[in-house]
C-alpha cells in the first residue's frame, strides 16, 4: 500500500481528484460499439439518471458517418457525425439537463487514412499505417501537439463537454525507423514529447474548464501517466467478473488518491439477474461503469441495478476510502472488505467462512452456493438481517455467542449484522 507514496518522492504526484470522478458511470462502448445514436442514447440516459448514474462516456463511433466497418480509418478529423448527432450541442445540453456530465472518447494518437488530416501530417508519423487503418502521429512536432490540443479545446468551447477518455496513449512509442530527431521537432525523444503533450493538454484545457475528467485504462497506467488522469479504469475484460475484480484490486492496492473504475459491465435482456448481480459485486469496491441499454433491460435487471447503485452510493465513502483489505491473492482475492468508522463491508467470492470482528457488518455472498458459514467469537448474541439481491429483507436470525453456524444467506444476497 506504499507504492504511490514512494512514487511521489520522484515527482509523480497526482492532482486532486474531482468529486465527479467517483460518480457511477454509463458508457456507450459495449452497448453501441462504433454506432452510437444520439436520440437513442438520450432516451436511455433518462433511465440511467433515475437509476443513479451521473456521468456518461460517449465512446467510439460518434465521429463515423454511416455504419461502422470496425476500423479506425475515419478517425483524425474529429468532426461529429451528423447522421448520428444532428445537433451535438443539443445532445450535450440534454445530458446536462438530466444532471449528468458528458465525457467524449478520442483515440489521441490516431489519424486515419480516410481522414482529411492524414495528408496534413505526412512525414510526421511514428507509424504511417498500423493495423487499425491509421497513422500514429509523432508528438515531437509542435504542430501535432497543437492540433490535438485545439481539437479538445474546440469540444469544450463548442459543446461544453466535461471530460475526455483519451485512448491508445500507449501507441505513442518510438521504433527503429523514427528514433532519430528530424528538423522541425522540438523534443529529441517520443517519451519526453508525449509527456509534454499531456502537460499541455491538462494545463491549457483547465484554463477553459476546471475539474475536467480524464479517464485512462489499466494497460498504460504507471507513475508517469497517472498525474494526468483522475479516473483509472480496469483494462477491457467484457463480461469477465473475475478479471474485473483482479484488476480493480490491483489498482486499489497502489493506494492512488484518485478514482478507480471497473471495466464496463454488460449483459443482455435475457441475462439471469443473479449473473448481473455477480458482476456488480465483483466491482463493489471501485466506481462501477455499465455499458448496457437500460431501456431494453428487464424490469428485474433494472430493479437490481437501482438497488445496487443505491447501496453503493449510500456506502461509497466506506467502499472507496475505508481501510481496504483484499485477502487470498493466491486465489484471486476471494475475500475483500473495507472498514469504515462504524461498519465493515465484506464480499465473500467463494464458500469461505466469515468471522465477525465486533463492528456492524454487511456481508455479501458472491460465491457459487447458498448459505454462509458465520463465526461469532463474541460473548453476545448477534442479530442478522438477511436480504436478497434486490435488497428485500427475507429473514431475521439470531446468532448465538461463541458459535459457528451456517446461515441461509442466498447467493448474491447479504446479511447485515448488528
């Protein structure tokens, strides 16, 4: 838990985290892929806002006219597709009217071969054509950095957006063909120029709008990049609750003073709500991101999500800022808890016995069976309220002093012990 404090000794200090970075987040990535449509999204955000979401990331595809072919070749001009968003300012205003913040995705290094900007930067690419159908611009050229900065500034000025998901930062990398500095460059190395680019972005954009949100994902999180982001997300692991839990925990163990986010959770309308609950509980100790069309979800799924977000919001201070204790890393962290001043919240991800620690406790069961082995080592009788995954009280039990019992907690349910 001392890695981040050690990094600060070498100047890698993370700026203060805006409160909004810790709000539950709705993403369009898995639900829309590269084909988001503004009217459909705004309609779904009405459901999302009611459920408790306060931020949206409009992911890839908003810049692609027509049906996406699955490549990034159209990237680089960063003009909103009129067929998907006829009036992007009205879309942004609609998001804000729902009490939500709007973040927009950009593939920062990409200038696609189908864009008008591609010819503009001829001779100024680290890689003129990668597997995504794009060139990777070289940030050692000041005009490259200026173009990227002005693009982001334009979106703040024109649309009043609240933040950026700056993707593919790890593609800013040197190779044998581009190692040597050339005329027109103002930095000798790609690494130094990339750092300067991110410095300029965060400093100059803050002059237009303070407390902008920036998301970076796990693949390129480290002591240098972290000073530019206030939202660090687990790397892509669609529908993999275990990978999400491991990634979340590893990020939390770095003891960052900024918001740790899950990868986006997703499910279909045919999904059993129990499986939805298992995904949600796997990311209970970080900020949840969801990428689901909620209007298409079943009433049961929406009821589950509302309960989860209500519980998460009510206990956010403990979950995100309490004493974080992940146990059994050799088994992929099968017990995780967070302790606040008046309560301990624990999730059992396996059929693992739980020992009461003398403080009010919420214990969630996310293993693959019903029932929980509970040890009460105290001299007093405890009262336990058992809830199902929707937050409905199903039973109240007494737990005798100095005993070990198996309690009828349902899978993905919870017992609240007082």
